[in-house]
């Protein structure tokens, strides 16, 4: 189940999960890591600019 998406380019992401927008790659990575800890989930990098937070 996808809990959230972190990206630099919101135009490439659609769907029902919350979308968090970062200014650069470092901010996206930090945001994904923090959200995964808060949600007790895993962060997976799809490309340099997009992460998904998933519950297994």
C-alpha cells in the first residue's frame, strides 16, 4: 500500500496518496526518510526525484 509520494516534479505523479514536494534531491531524500520513520513504513526510490513510502 502506498502511503505517500515525495517528488521534485508533482506533474509526474497522480493518484490518491498524499504528495510531498521537495526543492532538491537532498530535501526529497530527507523527507522520505523522515516520513517512513513517522509512518513505520519503507521508503523506496523510483528515480532521483521520486520516492514512495509504502507499508508492507
